[in-house]
C-alpha cells in the first residue's frame, strides 16, 4: 500500500506523492519566539520531524521551510514589558528554541527563515493583493476582505452564514465565531516597532508572514503544509485566502495537523500557565530521548494526554530497546540461521513500514516492533536465535531508529575508575611510542567524558570535571 496522509482540506485519507519529481516541498509553521517552547509545541515539532524522516525513509528528498515568527502582537507586548528591543528579545528565545530542537534531535529544515527578514516581500505581496482588489485600508492598516475570496472557509469548513462580513479584527489570534476581515498590515502605534515600506510604515500581520515566506522559497503550490490543529482557523484559512488570491493556484495540496498535547483534560498552553518546557523535564532527571519517544509514540491525529507515568513508561521502553540492541551486539549465538526467525524479522519490518505508511501510525509501528522484541528475546533465552539472525534484527533496529532516533544515549554513560586507568595506560604507551596524535585523542576523549588529566613528575593524575 502506498504512503498516505489524512488531508484536513478534503477530510480524507489520500495517497501521497509530490507534484514534481522526487522532492517534497513542505512548509511548517514554526514557533512564535516570545518565550520558551513548551512540550505541547514540541509535540507538533516532533510530529513534523517524524514526517520528515518518514518521507526520506520512503526515498523522497525534502525541501522544507520552517519560519520563526519573530514579530507579532504577543512578542511586541512581552518585549515592551521586558524593556528590550524586538531583536534583543527574540534572539534569546530563538536561540533557546534551536537548542531545545537539537536536544530533542529534531532535524533542521532545509530553510529556517525569520519573518523580520522578509518584511519587504510581505509588503510587496500586500500591494499586489490591493491591486487585485482583495483589500481595503482603514486608519493606516490594510485588511483582507474575506468576502472577495470565494473559497474562504474551505479548510476549516466554516459556516459562512455566521461570518461577520465587513467588520474587521486587528488581533492575530481569534476563533471561528469571530471570523472577520483580518489585518494584513498594521499601522504603527506609538512606541511599537514598524518598518518603512512601499505600502507605508507599519508591520505585517501574522498570517501574511507564512504565505509570503512559503511561496518565496517553494513556489505557488506546496506539497505539504503542516502545523498544530489550532492553526487550522484562522491562520491556515487566512494563508490560503492570501496565497490563492495572489496566484490563482492551489496553495498546498496536503494539509496535515497535529492534535494537541493536553494535561488534566486541558490543552497545554502558555496562556493557561499549565505548561512544562523541555528544560523543566531535564531538570527533573528525564532524558530527552524519553520525551522524544513519548511524543512520537502517540499518532499525531490523537490527542496526547501528558502524565509523568507515561513519561516514565517511555523511558522504560527506550531502555528495553537499548538492552535488546546490546544483546544483539554482544551475545554469542549458536551458528546457523533460524528460518522461522528470519520470517518473523521480515514480518516485523513489513508491519512497521505498513503502519508508518498509514498516516504515520506510530503506535501500530511500535507495536509491531515490540512484539518482535518479545519473541526474539524469548528465542535468545531458549538458544533458538542463531548467529545468522543477528544482521537482520540489527537492520530492523537501525530502520526503526532512523525515524524514532532514541537508541543513542544523550550523555555518554559515566566512566568507571578502571576504564579511566586503562585509558591512561594506553595513552602512556602511545606517548612512549611517540604516537602523540593518539595520545591526544585519548586525552580529548576523557575530557569529553568529564575527566581532566594532569601530567606530573610522579605520573598522570586525573580528576572529574
Ligand atoms: P506557536 O509558538 O504558538 O506559534 O506554536 C508553535 C506550534 O505549536 C504550532 O504549530 C502550534 O499549533 C503548536 N502547539 C501549540 N500548543 C500546542 C499543544 N498543546 N499541543 C501540540 N501542539 C501545540
Ligand atoms: Zn504559519
């Protein structure tokens, strides 16, 4: 069966193929850098990472753009409260986001782009929308007239009879009951940052940022546009209106949306104050791989109910996978090959792949893997697992880990005194043999693992950093 995704636009599962050749052109909405990202945000970004990795697993190349929203209503408010310039304020949280993404092993998109570096392109697009008759001005701001775009509401399946046409909304975030003409360009307010552009002074609304940056890098029609479920309305609805009004072409073929991470039945959000950051969880002693596993293990179209029990269970699952890998790498198995196990390994891989092809059903994919783990462990205990079964089992784990990426521990395991002494002895031997490159490598390796060497007349001493 082919790779297929649930498309929010058609509300159907559809076979996926890129429009042109082998490259998937994808745009995903990135963070609004007014604070640290919380693990709800990271749920959506982990889904996007799994999506990326599965597309590549299936042989596609990626051309993926993710934006950093570094100007919007909230950022302006928070930076003013902190007494900092927009740039100073967002630099801190942009950097923090990049660090958190790296800690969680989220791949860098091919293009990571900042809204404030594309203001003039946004102004150009707003001017074009005005020339085509989709906008009107009021008090120095420019609004998109939703009644002028016949497809308005097609993504969120909005009931247009309830829309307040000819009334407008200035804020970037609002709900379906408030569907109105929205701001493309906001007139400068006293004390707020603004840019001088061909359409006058001001700053862009949130929605135009993504339309402009997506088409700037990927052309008028994207293969995939993705984000969290809360973005369907109004953000993505407005992106469609702006982009299709500009080009007359479909903006994105597939729209994928991740359901929210919730706590105690409520969505995790900074405004509600019920959030954890990755940093909070690391401080409580959890490994990033445990969180990555937890976030990836619940299929993205299901809500993820976060509990510390589920995080502990995720850590245990990662441990089991690592132990299995260690057995495969270190145990002696009887020679030959068990045909039954060869067949089981093949089935497990087929089950894993079929589940991932089915709209990234990660729960089913993991079930296929763990069923195999159980049987293979039992077979090892009984001496039925043969040396000839090792390679295929390791290959299965490698394929799993190319998507889930949890097998490698984040920090090297603590080093024992015997290991330290052995490495020092090796280094001394290398120095005697005048192999200084090797000696230096050993010193560096020890340093990486937290051990500092000091060469004295009495010999080499060490201490923990
Ligand atoms: P924001 O920084 O608010 O623009 O959000 C960044 C991303 O996180 C967007 O794709 C949101 O849809 C997503 N998001 C926000 N809250 C949650 C949540 N509780 N669970 C999952 N995704 C979320
Ligand atoms: Zn966006």
